[in-house]
C-alpha cells in the first residue's frame, strides 16, 4: 500500500520537479510520462537550460529566480513540441524550506500544469470574436429566439443598437412581406437540417424594408437539443437594384422605353398559358412604311425621334389591357388579350384599335421645322385561349400579314389568313426549285420573230422557258419576278446571255438567219452588275457571236437607278456594236429628259396598249404618242403583242414600222424557228 504522501502525489495530474537555483533537476514525479520532453534518465541531474530549448528554458529559469526572491512564482506559460503535438504548460514554482542534513542550497518544487485545452479554447474564442465582427450582420438567440448578442455590422445594417435588441426576438424586423407559409418552410428546414438560408425582406429601424441574404444555423448542446440560433445576413438591396436594372435593360427598348421583343414574348406566354382564359386575343405588328428612306433623307437622329413619337402615339391608342412593344428597328407589336368570347366581336374591336393607330400615325411629324408625313402598315393575327398556339408562329403570321398590307399599297392593315401562309410556303418551294433548275440548267430559249410591215424578218426576241419535271411549264412572268426578288436573275440572266449568243453564232452561218438580230431581255439588276460589260464582251468573244446582231431589251426601271453608270455601260457596249431597245415602253415612269440621254436604238410599245388599240381611244393615243416620240428621237418603234391584222393595220397607219406578236408567230424552239424562217422567206419571195 502506498504511503499517504505517495498517494497524494499520484493524484496530482501535473508534472512535478525538484530543481535547484541553477535549474538542475534533482527529482521528478509525473503520472503522465507522455508530457515529458524526454525520458527521465536524460534530464535527471542536468540543468533545465541543457534539456529544453533556450526560450522555454529562459521562462522556467525566470520563474525559479522569482520564487527564490519571493518564495513563490506562478502564471508563467511555456509551450513544448512533444511527440503528441504542441502542448502548453503553466508554471507554478515554490521554494522548499532547507531540511536538516541537506547541503543548504535552495531547492524548489517546480510544477508544470498542462493547460493546452484552455489555451486552445481561448484561441478559438478569439477567432470566433473576430469572425463575429465580420462584414456580415450577425445575431445570436437562445432556443426561444430571444436575441442574446449582435455585432457591429448588425447595427450598421438594421439601425438597431446592441442593447436595443437584447431580449427582443427577430419579429421586430418583420417587413410583413412574407406570409406564414414562408416562415413555416424556414422553420421546417431549421428543425430538420439544422440550418436555413435564403432571401428575406426585413425592416430596418427607420421603417425601410430591404432584402437580406440570410443564413441561420441551429447550435446543438451536448444532448443534441438546440441551445442557440446563429443568424448571419447581408444587405442585398444594391444587388437587387442592379439585378432589376439589368432585367429592365434586357426587357425594354432603350430608345422608346417600351418593352422589347423578349418582353412581349414573356407577356404572350402569360396570356396564352392562362388556363381558364378561352377568350379571343389579337397580336398586331405595326411596321413603318419605307422607314429606311426617312433615315437616309433626314438622318438617323431624326429617324429616332420619329420612332419615339410613334411609340408615344401608339401608347396613346391603348385602353389599358393591351401591351405595346418595340420588336425591331421600325416595327412595333401590340398584344390585345381578352377581347371576349365572340370571335367576330373580338375582330371588330381589334379593327377599331388598329384603325385608331393608323390614323394616329398618319399625322405629320415635325422634324427640324418641317412636317414629315409617315405611314405604317399593320398585320393582325387573332388567337384564342382554346388552341395550342406557338408564339413565334403567331409573330410570324402577323408579320406576314404586315407584308401583305405593304404589298397592297401600305398605310393599311391586313388580318392574317391561312392562304398567306400557304402562298408563302408555295413561294419558298418555288424559289428552291428555281435554284435547283439554275444549277441543272433546266431552261430553254424560245424565239419569236420580229418583222417589218412587209413581214420580212429582221430579228427575233429570245424568251425564256422553264419546264419543271413536276410543275410543267412555269409562267415566265412568275419565275422571272421571283428571280428578280431573290437575286437569282443574275445567274439566270448569265445563262440566257450565253445561250442567246451561242444561237447568234449558229445563225451566222445560216443562209436565211445570218442577218437576224437577237433581242435579249436584260433585267435591271443584271445590267447593274459591276462587271456586266466585261462579262458580255467575254461571252461574245467566246461564242463568236457578232455584237451588232445582239440587241438588249432594257426596261424603264433602269433609269431609276444610277443614270450616269447606266449610260456609261450602254456607251461601252454600243461601241462594240451592241444595240439597245427600251421594252414595255409606256408602263414605267421614265422621264423624257432621261430618255433623251440614253443611247437607244428602239422603243417597244408595250403590248397592253396594242391589245386595245382598236377599242380604247386612250391606248390608241398612247401608241400614237410613242410612235411620234420615237420618230422625233430617231428611234425605231416596234409594237409587241400584235395579234390581229387589224391591230397591225392601225399601227402602220400611226407610222409604226416593226412588229412582233402571235399574228406572225408565237415564240418557238430553235429548229421550228429555222423552219418557219425558211418557209416565210419562200412565201414572201413567191
Ligand atoms: P417581254 O420582254 O415584253 O416579252 C414579250 C412577252 O409577250 C412574252 O411573254 C411573249 O411570249 C409575249 N407575247 C408575244 N407575242 C404576243 C401576243 O401576240 N400576244 C400576247 N398576249 N403575248 C405575246 P413571255 O415569254 O411570257 O415573257 C414575259 C416577260 O418575261 C417578258 O416580257 C420579259 O419581260 C420577261 N422575260 C422573258 N424572258 C426573259 C429573259 O430571258 N430575261 C429576262 N430578264 N426577262 C425575260
Ligand atoms: Mg422583251
Ligand atoms: Mg415587252
């Protein structure tokens, strides 16, 4: 059995040493050998300075010296790197009274207490305190949500001082914006996950409500019960404002401040997805007529001003339920939802609104002191809540109707009808086929003779035919117009010029056909190509066709474009021998002063005047005028579309010398043309 003193010693968990004034270690006691820096045999009899690092040894020696002076020393702390990690020790040193029989040198009891846990806890406390004073607002409550503590950022954000909120609950921050459901979700998350985070609107002390991003964590005690809640939050009102600004930029048009196309689509989604709304609605697309020319004539800045005025005028036509948006440069869209369950009634009402808008847009715009008149065309599509509607489809349909309104004279409106769409699809299919046909050269030239009063042949007109494998013959005017609109007339025209020159070259070696001219229709777009002259010269050279047998039929539309350039090209070609005819004369807008400047050889009276020359005095007068004009300008005048001998006689009486028409021959294929030429010559000679 241990003696009383030994038992007492063993109960002490600290390290006990007996040391001398010089730090020599005479004895030690410790039940926790893992706290020793080294095994006892390595330090017993040695001085502290010999076994511990210098800084630690200095602290220990300081404490011994103090105890030598005062009898006791406590509170000094040192750390040691041990195999079990860094440990912290607090020193307590007491001088031992000299015993009888000892050497009389002072001895000390040197006690090192392991205070590592306390030191670590203090460290964590310091970190926690620093963290608590972060940029985030923080408060801590007890389990009943009574506020125990808050930080400086909390005061800065909420306006409440620390003391003011002590003992209060977070209910004082309530903005009233969230319903009970919101808080129920928050508490469910806190209880089941121990945390919640999200956006919450709270109220500052000054009454202002603002959004916070808040995280709340439940703190559990040793038994697992919630002891506290720690809430941290930041003020996200600036972020929100920025977010709203970005959203408003993304959804509105900067020039007019109207909602933009994206916004309109969202609105339409809301209207179309409203499940119990079966009523009819309308979507109207308003497009300014010829806005490009306004921008070009008065400049973009004034153009912008007109758009702003247009936006204001359209807005003034609204009665409240409608939404107006700017969906493109000069186009606006009006969404008219809830026009009632009766379709005709809904359409009538829409019509009234659209009429009002057109009238408002017709009023002049005052720009730089002058009145400018603009108009718009409107396309409308009706829809109802019952049908499955595709938004982009509705927009496309109303835009299609707008194009129709423009095509039928502008300054009016059109309701979409399904035929428009089928027409559009048919047109797209035809364009595709045309493109294919150009690649595959599915075309053919027919030739129609041109004759004198005595029926002597002087030439022919080359007329294009397209025989599609499935469609059959496509009317020439139809596909030529399409080719002009799509630009396909360029490759098509190149093919025609090539084929016509090949034909001319062939005729050159033919006894009867060698003197004939060949008239080729050249579209304005083709003529305006920068390299048109060079291209034509190249074709003439390659085929060997005589330039003076080639006649180009141009139309009056060429005179609208750059006159100087047109005249220059005509002169260049004429120099090489090429001749020019003005086709369909009388149907365009040619000014006589322009006409005089063109190096022309021939005028062709349009067949529409020839058709009724016998019955319509007006047409007869125009034909007469064209002939007289041609004569006065020294130009040959040819009448086209001559179908009857009486028409021919009437034209001869007016002084016309050249003719073309079914009376002499319809357009025919190359071989038939040759046979007919031989036959006619034989008949004429007979
Ligand atoms: P256009 O140049 O005025 O050609 C005369 C049109 O009148 C031709 O129609 C011809 O077939 C038709 N025609 C001739 N005699 C008579 C007649 O006695 N009565 C009636 N009612 N019509 C007659 P087509 O061949 O259908 O060509 C229509 C238009 O297509 C041409 O009018 C021309 O503007 C254009 N076109 C034809 N071929 C070409 C071409 O190769 N290139 C270009 N750019 N346009 C062409
Ligand atoms: Mg022609
Ligand atoms: Mg013609």
